[in-house]
C-alpha cells in the first residue's frame, strides 16, 4: 500500500471554491454520489450542500482538519500519487481508484513531477480523474528541480498534465541535505520560481517536503514562510532522526499545513507484509535503506491511528487498488485519537523493525 480553463476564474468562482473546500470532504462525496456537481464555468456550488442528506453525509464521512492557515479543510486521509498511480499505462486501474476516492470524500490529492518516470503518469491520471471536480479538490504537486528556470519549466508541464490553471500547493520535493538548501536559496534558485508562480496565481500556496533529515526542513521553514510541510513520519519515528521531536513542534508553532507520509512505510511496518526475496530487495529503492527478512509488527489501524494522533492535517497513502482506497477511508472514518500511553506502546511494539519502518531515512544521499 503504501483542467486547464481558457479563462482565469472570476473572484466569485474562487470564493465559491474556497467556501466549498471549507465545508470539508463530505459535501464533495454527497454531491458526486447524487450527481449534482455544478459546472465550473457557472461558478456554482453543489445544490445539495446544505440539505439534510448532505448533513447526514458529514456524519458518515471521514473527519476533516484545517490545512494550516490556507483556509482549506481536508480529509484526514489523502490519496498519494504513488502506488498504482505511478505505473505506466495503468489508466484502467488508476482512474477507478481516483473516482472511488472522490465518492468516499477524499479531497486532498498528492503527486509529483517525478512520479511515473519521464512520462509523469501520476500527474496524467490525476489530471484526467479530477478534471470534472477541480473546484472541489485540493491538488498538491512537487518539483525536484533546484533552479528557478528548471522549476518553472517543470511547473508548466505539471499544469498541462494536471489539466488545470493552478496548483493548490506547489512544493519543493525531497529537501534533505545542505546542498539542496544552498541551491534552492541561491540567486536563480528554485525559491524564486515558487514566489513568481504564486505572484502569477498559477500556484496558490507554497510547500516543502522531506523524509531524510529534519534539520533540512527546519532550516527551510525558518528561512521562508512556507504554507505547508510534508514529512515522512510513522510510529518508528523516534528511533532515527526524529521529525516528530525536532520538526513537528516548529511547524505547529508556525501554523503550517502539516501532511504526513510514509505512514505505512510501503508496507514494511505492517505485520501483514511479506518481505520480498533478499536479492530482489537489493535492487529496490527501499532496499537502499534497509533489507529485511521479517515482517513488520503493527496493524494498518495501529500505524495509521498513530500518525493521525499527531498534530497533522492529513496523512497521505499511496494505494494499489480500489479496495485499498476503501480500506484507508474506512480507517479514517473510524479514527479515534490515541493517548500518550497508547502511542508509547506502539513505539515500543515497532522498535524491533524500526530500521525497515524508517528505510527512507537510512538511504545514502
């Protein structure tokens, strides 16, 4: 498990969109299920948004949280752009997954310019799957480019593939070492591209992401007022380079939108995971961080509930099937915050497999 408009949206349409997203994910799901999504061109919101049926849907759908100071509310489960969404020529599976996520109230969708190789399949699928519902969802993509010009070219392609005239949050992807920071903030660096794109309104909010070392993200958010931060964090966090201890308090203090990733550690934290053959692992991305012959120790509910019990806005998970999307939504709907004693118990339970659960922090750079 692990729509481009020919016209700039009018102020009224933008206000309707902001108001819609503030109501949370349930209204989206109710509208899609009822077939009452209004057209984007008219700038109308869903006709049943305030109906008794929509009110009932709010109770049935997953909880929502504020995405920092952006003014948006997002479901506590967001669909990651990896898994089935980054596989080539996989539209027959990817599009039904996106549609099902929409039906179930998912309104935060994450992707990147590097997901799906040079063809950027992930952005392609999301562009097709979200086109009809663009005003009802929050799209976050990323650039791994470190210079202004290269990042802007990256953004131009993202806008085309996502079939939209704007990105909700554009993020610097995988900032992990000082060299990244030096390049990003140098004259002609990628931070200039982010500011320019926001000024030109092709991007609404700016973010930074990382999974390697918390110090890198700490320096970034101290040097620039990013709106969001995406960090790799799960129940094994404290055992190697803790983001929860070092980065999370600062992000909360700055009232950022905080997104958690690597929640399931691509399955490696789960007791239900079967390790691939060692030789296969040696040639895998995950194997660069940790090779293991044992399964994880936590259930999906335990690891997801742990991450959602942190002060984050949403947790993103890449899925491989419609059934996995449904399972994640079901977990989000049933979420009950863990207390400190329960969280400590899960930290102790995961300690024997901490390396494989944090493989993404243990890779050479």
